[in-house]
């Protein structure tokens, strides 16, 4: 009788875990080590252009993991890198592409009025196995196109994708 009671209790416990699992979200996210590696890659790519950049990296919830001001880079670039990372994270689109698409569409032109979005090149979403795991923002590379290319290469150098 005691064995039946123990088996029944075990089954109830397993059932409760299975039922509660439906309320838990499994997700992949960049971690601190990944953010630091991305920053290192972004700095290496910027150095190839003889540039210094500010870098922001966000996790899969849009929370800042890393924010670095580049040496001798204007202070506005630090906030710009964060907003570029947020823009690409929020829209799941490279901020360069979003900027160009918005310029072509009357309906999308007002995107630049949203306080956190920044429609300049340099923000890049980061995907792994089809999941958005974070984003990176780069600013101070001399142009939006340079910032875009630095961000894109830093993501791809680590084996991640920039689109689903």
C-alpha cells in the first residue's frame, strides 16, 4: 500500500511539473560573455577602417548587457549606439534597412517620431536558430553605412545571423 501511495505521489508531482511547463517560456539569449565578444569583434572591424566606435549590446528582452563609449568618440554616440541596438531589436530589422525603407514609404516616415527608435545605420538584430537572441548597436564609425557594416560583420564573425 505504501508503494502505491509513493507512486501516486510521484505521478501527481510529475503531472504538476508538466502542467506548469506550459507557463514557462524557453528562450535563447545573449549573455555577458557573448556581449563582450561582440564588442571585441566590432572594435576589430572598426579598427580595419581606422575608426573608434561606441557599442551597445542587448539581450533577448531588449535589456542592455554592455554599453561602451569608444575612445575619443563623441558622447552622443554612446546613446546613439544603444538606440540603434534597441531599434533593430524592436523591429527585428537592421536599422540601416529600416531607415531606407521608411524613407520610401509615406506610412513609415513617422517612425522617427518614436522616442526610442533611431533610424540610422548601425543597429543589427542577432538571430540563432531563427530566434532573436539580442542586438548590437554601433556608432561613431564615420557614417551610418560604416556603422551598419561593422555591426553586421561583428555578428556574422561569431556565427550568428542578422535575419531569421
